[in-house]
C-alpha cells in the first residue's frame, strides 16, 4: 500500500475521535486526543500557499541563449507544503514526535524522534535537524542555513543547562553532500549537507556545542567532525562535480588514499534590544580539499504587535582565500553567492500569516567575455534572478 494512502486512512480513522473528543487550551493550536491506553496524542499542522515571481519576462520569446537559464520567469502559484505534526506523549518526560509532509508528488515522514526532557536535561533520538539549526520566521533561509543546517540527520543528541550555560553533544549518521535550491527558483542548485538516507559506505559525525545566555545577549558556538562517505561524497560529488578537484587529488585515486576529512564549525550571536533582534552567524567547513565559508547578519523588529519586519544580508564562498577552485558557468555549485532579503510577516490571526519577501541575489558565475565570444553567445557574468515571494501560511 502506498504511503500516501496509508496516511489518508489514518486521518479518516481518527477524524471522528477528533471531532467528538478534542480538547484545546485557549491560545493553543494543537488538537489533543486521548486513547484507551492512556497515551495522549496532540495533532497540529501547517499549509503554505505561495506566489512566486522571478525577475524578467517569461515565455519562449524572452528566453535567452545563455548556458544557464531560469526554470521559469513567469509568475506562478503553488502549495509549497502541507505538514501534519504529531506528539505522542507517554509521560511528562517522554514523548515521540513526527511530522508527515505532503507536496505535489509524494508524502513522507519528514522528522521523527524520541524526546526525553527532565529538568535541565534533554535527550533526542531520531531524525531531525542539527541542534544548532534555527526555527526561522521568514520563508527564505540564510545561504549558510540552506548549506549547513537545513538538512535532517539521524542522531543521538544530549544537552543540558547549567546556570547561564547550555552545552550539548551529538553523534549522527553523516549527511551526504548534495544539492538544494538557494531560494524558490530551482535553476541554480548549491552544495549542501543533504538529508540523511540509506547510503552505502555511511560514516559518523560527532559534534560539540555550547551557548552562553547573558540576558539581552547570547552567544553560541559549535564544532562537528567526521569522515566523508565512501564514494557518495568524495567520488560522486567532489571528483565528478568539481572540475578542478583533480588538480589536488587524481580522479583515479583509491578510497584508501583519498582525503576524507570532514568538519564544519560556527559561531552565532544575538541581541534583543528595543523590541528588535540583531543576529549574526558565521560557518566554515572542510570536505576533503574543498573549503567553504559564509556569514549573514540580520535585524528583525516587531514594528506593530502583529507585524514583523526583517532585513538580512549574507554570503557563501567556495574556496575562500584560495586558488584551487574557480567558478564555472556550467556548474552552479561552484559559484560564490550573495543574498539580501527584505521581508515582512503579518499575523492575520493567531493561526494565519501573510509573508511578503523579496530576494536580491548575486552570483559569481565564472563566465568570461572571451568564452562568450568564442561560443557566440551573450556574456553572463551574473544571473538576473531576484525573486518576489508572497505566501499565506495557515496553521491549526
């Protein structure tokens, strides 16, 4: 039986109990179900409907003869996602949480983990984002958020609070190197740590982190290290997808001789002042011979009780300060990127938000005038792909 049909049957089967036996505290948007075993189930969800417009005119008559093209410049709408979140509460300290996510062509379990919380101790076992990931208020991620902490991993994560300190450690199945969209347009994918799936040659990643809370300010730092996944990372991604990688390590290298070093590290600072949040973050990484780093800074403010305004600027660089890798027009994963985000989030009700966001993107494509002349095409040193997003987010 297909997973989507199984989910539909599950929803239909519990619907009468929801209608007849739901309970909810004021201001709480979760539906609570009680079953004969005494286990409590809380159900909540979210649907995002959005309008997207990429800069420039669409249509066949406006298509440019570049090597790299926007998927579509025509305005369009879509259901970005529909999510059902379940909390299965076994006791005041133990719960199991999982999210079912639906999109245009499939339904799947997005996150699922066992959570133990008692006093200042927290233990999480299952699939979730790394503990340093942020729950963002805008639809768009920072560039380094997409690249490093958006992907899900299977992990055991332990954290504890002590006075002004919060520290933690984790062991995880390493997320493979993969590709994801920088923003809403899907034309120019960037290199990311992807979701963990069943992979031959799987390796482990170990992490340590610490946070210090000083009232209006807090600071956090982390370090994760492990080894590249055999073949999946160092062969399929680094050797096959980066033309210059062979200058540092021959393409016919054996696995026992390959550089499989892997680590990523970061620091984040926040300040709450005058009803505003100031945040800055830096992340660097090493994957074999490939170095990357990036940063962003943002300011968000509740200008009214139900209106949030945000400005964010960030960059992501491939081989920062080095001379081993160069951007190639045909390979978007090699491009350096810049992103300026202007966003507003308006709370229509407690359970409905309207988000309006505009993204100013800048990419270093590596194209040169002599290349364009020899290939008899237009010179493309950057891509005009600024984007407008208008999204209605509905929660229940």
